[in-house]
């Protein structure tokens, strides 16, 4: 396999657009986090450095040294409050343009499930490449990339069945579709065996030599891998203690009085030095390298080649305007096309998740039979009006929990995929959210109708088209609102918190929906009366009562009963205090609630991905309060 990688290193990607070279430089970068009463903790302290094109760069350091923070700042992923300067080809970075020309491959293998490798690549190609590129050209590009990365034999394999190394390579392949000149990778060898690590680093070096700037953080590389990096940036205690060719760290440390034992991994040795196992040499190393301002170039095996490319890189500085124009990716694919592509992907994934579909089908049928049997024949029974009222409320409870629970359990995981794709500029968030909204409707409406048909006929509800349509509409609309409410919660919280907060949050809505019935509206406390307006279930229940009970003839009283108190349904409605309800007002309120929940859910999701200044300030306040509480313990 490694031999194949070395042979493929001679190949280049001929079917995708060539990109200009990009050099990245940073000066006096600092970053701190609050630490309770101890004051802010400095993670990075005025570090400097430069990462050139056609080179493979590694950021290494002990745990807590700040290497991941540095990578995130350079990639523009997090830590936007860092101070200092970041230059692209000698000019201050424009973060919006920079995001269009760079890609960040995260440590987690965040690959969309229920797709084959080729399908995942085609989705990425459709979302990223210009709409004028033909399907055949896209296929040629995909085939070339998969062949280059050694994934051609897995083209028809499901992404969930790939090995760890294959998933890493696929994550890289997905971002190579439009040939970005900058690649950031967080711990690309994490979880891989020695052979897979070697293949992964060889692949990254090949991509760098093909004209890209490849920067990755890496933990404890072997001596063999350490020698593959063109430039190693070592961070310790938030400062740069070395920058240059990896093996050159041995003579560098020798000059400050530290001799590496023979047959010892230079990477392990400098890690031990950074952890002060041989004494405190931090200041000496920082001074020798001027906190990253200097690069140790001596004895690099390809130093001549690097010096030759420096001339080309200087010429590439003049291409900054070209960079600004070719990466206007937001205009490459129209919003409507993004919506269609994402919607088809979601439907395909949903259809292939057979277990989930079968479980939902069985749940709707079984619960429909159970509830219908519990209330069998009560719809036209004058002695069972109260029970019939309970039937309507039971249906609403069903459409509150059943659509909401899958969202609470699945969407927090989906957010992790969304973070990678949205950050790497695959699509607009509005297109994704719209596709997500539409994708669940067909199955939800179909299964909801099946449930309602079962319970409606088993409970012997009135066979009038108008009442039936209204009953179905209110229940299905309630289900869509409940799903939106679950989306609102899970767009902000993780799985554990979502599964706790969601069911708990709807309990007050259920109580407020039925509070005060039969006791008179004026007897309800003012605070409760105001709170009742915020329970969408109450509007649903009012709409069901209005559509199913109002203006019906008196129900027959069974011969087994001496007297039926509520066989006059209009009298029952007056006793429940619902005689003034208007069906279309309740429907309008439910539609408003649906739009409100969807809108707030979209807003919170956007703030989770790209928070504005207000949310950043709230996050700072939250972290400060948390640190104060921890510091007082």
C-alpha cells in the first residue's frame, strides 16, 4: 500500500482547477481564557511563525501546550478573540475570503452515513463545483481523487464500513473536490496503527508537494514520520521553542546544552525537554528561535528545492487579487440547487435507514391500535363525552412526543456533521435548514395519517369530511410544531441534555393545556392565565374541541345509563369554558408558533456555528461565572 502511495505521489490532479500558492504567516499571536480568581490563563504568548506552500507542516507539543488552539486560530475555526496578526501572502487575512480558500479536517471522522464513498464524493462535487461543470467532468475528478488517495476500490462501499485509515482519506478527499490551496488537519493520525499513520502522512506530503500548504497538529510522531515533515513547529507553555526541519532539532538542542541519546526518537526527546524532564530550558529555546520568528534551516535534505520554490512563492504574492476572485464559492451553486442536493441526500439516507423506518411504522400502527381500542366506540356515546375529551388530548400527547423524540436524539449528532460541512463552505445554512424542514414532512404526514385513521374509526368519531379534515390537520400540525420545538432544543444542547430538557419542557405545556377546564375562566389565577397563552397544546385542544364537538346533535344515551349529563355537546363546551373559541384563530396561532419555533431554532443553530458579538459576550460571561464558581470551591 505504501508503495502505491509513493507511485501515486508522482500524479497530480488534472481534472480540477489549479490554484495559486498560498503562504501563511502569523505574528505575536496571543490567546487567553478566564480562570476564576486567578485571572486569565495564557494559552498562547506572542508566538510567531510562517508556513509556506509546497511544504508539509506539523504543530507538535505536550498536552496543554496550545497546539490545537494555534491550529484553530490559524484555520479561523474558533478562538476569534485571539490577538496578533495573520498574513496571507504578505497581506492581512480577510477571514471571509480565507474561509473560502482553506479547509479544516477535524480530528473526528465526521463522514455522512448511509452513503457510498462515490455518492458522498458526488454530493460534495455538486455542492462545491461550479454549476457549469458537467456531470462527466465531476465523475472524472472524483475518480482521479479516489485513485490518488487509494480509495478507488472502496468507491461502492458504505462510509460506515470503512476502516479508520480509509475514513481519514475520505475526509481529505471530500475537501479536495475544489482543490483548496490550504489544508488544516487536527490530529490526522489519531486512532490509526503505525502503517496507516505512515500512509496518511505520506499522502499529506504528496498533497503538499503538489502545490498546497498543509498544516496539521500531531501527537507523538515516530522518528520516521518526524522526518517526513518539511517544517515542524514545536509549542511548549504557549510559546514556540523550535521551528524548522524535524531531525535538525537534535543539533539545535545540542547548541543549548542538551544532547539527544543515540537511537532515540528526536520527537520524543524534544517532548521530554518541553516537559522539563532535563531541567528548565524553556527560555533558552524560546530565545534561540525568537519565539518563532526564526526558522532553523540547516541540513534540510531538500533545502535547495525549497529555496527554488521561494522565488515562485514571491511571485505568488502578487496573485492575492486572483485569490480574492476565484474563491467566491457562495455564488458557484445557487441556493435552490443546494436545497435540492441536500434534500435528496437526506431522503436517501432516511430511506436506507430501514430499521428506523420500520420502528416508526410499527410504533404508529401499534399505538394507533392500542389507543383506538382504549377509546373504542366512544365518539358517538352520550355517556362517554368526558372520555372522548380524553381521547382528543391523548392524540395531542402522541403528536407531541413521537415527532419530537427522534429529533432530540439524532440532531445533536447531525450538528457535528453540519459543523464540518458548513465551516468548510459546502452550502448555506439556510439551504440546509430548509432541506431539513422539508425532508421529514412526507414520512411524518404519512405515518401520522395512518395513526389517525386507525384511532378515528376505532373510536367511532363522526364521519363528516369537514370534521375529519380538521381533526387530521390539527393533529398533524401539532406534530410538526413539536418536531420544531425539539429542533429548537437540540440545536443548542448535546444529546444528554436534549433528551432531558425536551421531555421536561413539555410537561408545563401539557398542564397549561388542560388547566382550568370546568372551573370557569375567571377563577384561574392571573399568572397562570398569562402562561396559558404560551402553550401551543391548548390551542390544539381548543381547535379539536371546536371542530369535533361544536354544533353536533345530541348524542344517544345508552339504555344501560339512567341519565347522560353531557350528551348535549354544546352544553359540555359551555361547561368547559370553551364556547368562545374560534377554530381559525387557533389554527393561525398554531401556524405562528410553528414559524416562531423554526425561526428561533434556525437562529440558535446559526449562533452555535458562527456566534455574533452578543452571543460571544454571553459565552464569555458564562465561562467567567463558571470559573468563579470553580475558583471558590
